[in-house]
C-alpha cells in the first residue's frame, strides 16, 4: 500500500510537469497515461496485490488518480483547441492580454455631429421626432393638402394598416411638431432618418439622413437666412468656398431657394463630382410659408422665419471619397473601421 502511494505521488508530479506543444504531443500524452496499455490501466492492475482490508482505500486512491490524469488531459486539449501553446496550459500571468478591437463612429454620425456642432454655436438646439408620421405632420401642415401635385416630389412609403400613416419623407415633420408646441422664438435643428420609395443604387437609397433647421421670431428676414448659411458653409467647407442661391420651389417656403457651393473637390474648375459645372448643390431653404405658420397656430403677421434642409449622405460621400451609398447601411466592419477620427 505504501509503495502504491509513493508511486501515485511520483506519477502525479510527472503529470503536473507534463506539457504538450502540439497535437502530436497531446496524443502521446493520452497514449502514455490513458491508453489501453497506459500507466493508469497498469496501476489499476496493482489492486490485486493489495491486502483485502486495504482494498477500499486503494480503490479510492486509484480512482482519484485516474480522474487527476483525465483532468490534466482535458486541460491540455482545451488549450490546444484555443490555439494556445499547450505548454502554457498552466496559467502564465505575465502574458499580455487579448487586444480588444476599438469601436469607431459611423461616418453618418460623424457628419451629423459636425453639422449640428456648427449650428449649435449659433444657438440652435436639437429636436427629434417619430419616423412613422401622420399625413398632417409630413404633408398637410406643410402646405401640401391631399392631392397636391408637389406630393409627387417625394415618393412616399405608406403604412398598409393605416393610410393616414407614412414613413416620414423629410424631417420637416419635426419642424411642425416644434411649431405646434408654441414656444416662441424657435431656433431648432432636426437631424434624423427619412424614407423615400426609390430604387436602391450606388447613388440613391430608400432611406437616408437629413438635417433641417428652423428659425422663427419677429422680424426674421431672408438676410438672416443667408447670413446663417454663409456661416455654416465657411465653417464646414472653408473660407474660400463661394456660395450661390438659385430660386426654387418648396410648398412650405416662400420664397424658396437651393444653395450651391463652389466645388470643394476641384475648386470650381470642373470635375466629375460637380459635373463640370464648378458648383455642388448642398441644401434647400426658404422663408416659412405663412400658411404653415397659421397651420401651427402661429400668427404670420407677427412672426416670420426661415427653414433649410440638407442630406447627410452626400456631403459624407464627398468628404470621405465614398462612391456607393449602400456602404453606409451594410455594416461591413472593414468599411466602418476606417472612420476613427472626428471630421
Ligand atoms: N424638406 C425639404 C426636402 O426634404 C428640404 C427643405 C427644408 C427645403 C426646409 C426648404 C426648407 O427636400
């Protein structure tokens, strides 16, 4: 019995020191200790030499030893499955930790934050609203009554269960919600996702992002609108960029305009981005239509205001040289991890 105990102790310390650097060494360990002709089997055979009154004790010892060997084998196996050097199966606290991948902001978020931060310096606060809107907030209140032809300017997704609901086609709906609250003056920015029923391609998608702005107070004029947007353009695209306004039409603003900046890719000399014109369109804007103010319970004889709206995808594509709008929503980490720094 004494002899058996000593033998087991010796084997145990041998097992403690055992390592397996690769799969072959692991298999050798198994054959040597746990194989049909292995040491565990062999030592089990020694039971027959143990005196009858000691058999129970010896049986327990041997069983324990078997479990001990099996546990070590499992440990080595697990380590090799994890691709670790099996020799390191006993924990080495001096090893460096696993490197955690660092997340990054989405390019749309970066561009949105940049736009928002410029207007925040002019005192604009951020407002948000629902993406499923009722007809009134998305169209009616914005001077687009039912059957108004300008509704066709935006291809709308209607919600089947309730024809009064749409996926908002612009964040102008949030402007209505802010005006309805009646807390004047208003100086708000509305960033958010919008939906239009467009064929998905490299250049257009059925959802994208906008930032709209709204300023309502007494005596607000078109000059205020221009000055605000000039400031934005200089901060966003640099001091040397030129700006031009073209007359346009939106049902909710009068007069309305579209704003172009001199192409910041070619500096105005003409390239593919500006289609050789030297100008890039970046937003729509205008003075809030008196009907819109009235619809929201604001007296148009006392108050006036301006509104503007721009997409986020296009400036982001120009900024980062992205040539396919679909990349923004595919969540491919290889794409996303490139945008680690702020704009
Ligand atoms: N809502 C318009 C659009 O989505 C943009 C716009 C906003 C135009 C405010 C003028 C004033 O195209």
